[in-house]
C-alpha cells in the first residue's frame, strides 16, 4: 500500500497523482498504464479535488490492478488488489 499525502503547496491535479502512485505500486511506467479517462471522468475528479485544496467527498475505484481511495483531504491510498490488509 502507498499513501500520497496532499501537499497544498504543489499545484498538481489529483488524477496525475493517482497515475503516478499506481505506477509506483504496480512497478509500471505511467505511460504503460491504461488511460484513466477510459475508467472515469478525469475532469470531474479534478474538480472534486482541486489542486491546492481539499475535496468535498471521498471516492474509491479499481484501476490497473489496484484499489484507489481518495479522501476529503485529497490523500491518495493505492493498494494492490489481492493484498491482505
């Protein structure tokens, strides 16, 4: 499991952070992952969790063999599917 803490001084969209963390967890180049936009509306997700801010909700979904959770603090938790917790 990898947790990415939101850094409000960084101006980075949550979708970019998700792809980077999933690439790390799966040991796959980000460019080799399936496009996140085929799974969900990336613009809507970025609006829910704006850069330099907090989100209005929590979301979770499966992507590229992982479970991704984003909390209201815009912290991202990525867990490989099948890992015991």
